[in-house]
């Protein structure tokens, strides 16, 4: 299993600003993922972040809006840029190990409110 | 990944078994059935997964029909802390495939 922490746990931001969310894992992981959960909705995958390569974005998400860094095997950041109220969501970091049963583990999430 | 269909909500009395159904009629031969749950204001939690045989762990049992077109997650003795949204997901057994979440089933366990 993995213990995942995210910072900040929540934030209230003004439109037009940017917020960087950090994800720290207590062990080295192959794959890291970022999800968004809009109010009352299910989770939607934003991108997959591999160490040493560019993140792979899902349809509807672009690097300019959601730049991601993955500097090592235990850490990743997601930036929400030029925010609007529509970006108000919970952002979740998730990890998976290579081998084994490929279970994904999730962080507690970052609750973002844009005013 | 194949699509799944789950009831929107279910109720269960505390101490009774909760049986959560899932239909996945278009599942492929190399896709597994995974169950996750999300307790309010927390990240999703892995519960169990299986291919074609029934599986049991400390949290739950997973019953998969012989044709693999449906499955049932069983919480043998539901508690109030089991109140959550339960997601049934089918995915290829690979570290390079991700989880695609549907709407899930909101299970409410009552005293």
C-alpha cells in the first residue's frame, strides 16, 4: 500500500490566479495520476504523470491549464492556472505500483474553491 | 474500458449484509472487475478485484457470474462506517491502464 499526502488540503482562490497542489508518496511509485471531482460528480482523470517524461493528458484537459511536474518517484505537482469558478473541485492524486495487482491508491484530495 | 451499470442508491440496515450489484455485459476477456468506495470527503479506497473466480478479503466478497457479465460486492456485516459511494470498474490488468469512474452506488447504512 501507499500513504499519500496532498498540500494544501483546501484553498479559496480568486479568479485569474494559479494554485499548485503537491502530492507526496511514502514510497517510490511507477505511475502517478491526477483526478478532478467536481461538486456532486464522479472522478475524472486529468492526466498521467510519469517520472522523467511529459505528462499524458486526457481529452478535454491541456497542459497550459493544468501543468504537471514529476521530478522524482515520490512527488508530483499539479497547477491549476488562470482559475475560474468552474475550476472549483476536489483534485486528487493517485498512485499505482508496477507489478502486483496494480491497485491504485488515492490521496485525501485538495478542495479548491474559486471566487 | 468496458462500461458498468450500477443502481444509483441502496439502503442497508446495520449488521445486515449489503449486496451491491454491477452489470458489465461488454467486459473483455482481459479485463478485471475492481471495486472502490469513497467515503464522504475522502479519496477513493480500494476494496477488492477479481477476474472470474469469487474473491474474499477482510473487507468484502466479490461474486462474479460465470459469463462475467455481472458481479456482486458483498459486505457481510454492514456498519455505519460503510456508508459511502461504491464504484464498480472494469479495467485491463496492467499498470498502464487507469481507473475510469462511473457514478457508482450510494450505500446508506442505517441503525
